[in-house]
């Protein structure tokens, strides 16, 4: 599954409790089956609503999406 945010970059902190060696800032995150991923999101440059969602349309249609409302 690929998890995506709009207008916000994310950084993977760890996968299944193990530090991620590639801590680059990106807007799409690949998540494997049964994997737990901890991420960092900087909300300092954007105020308002944006969405996050799965890039697999069947997953998105079944509810793997939502809204993030960032307030100053």
C-alpha cells in the first residue's frame, strides 16, 4: 500500500520499532502488509485542511483516507 499526503512532506522515523535508515522527506509512503510505521509531519508551514489517503483506489474507496485540519 502507498500512503500519501497532499502538500505536506513526511519523514519515516521507524518501521516495526526499528529506526528507518532512509529518513528523507517525501509525500508518499509505502507500507507493507502488517507493518507499523511511525512518521514525523511538520505542520509549521500550512494552516487549513488537507487529506491523506491510500494510493490503491479500492482501499481509498473503502475508507483508507481522511482529513487533517491544521490550526495556528
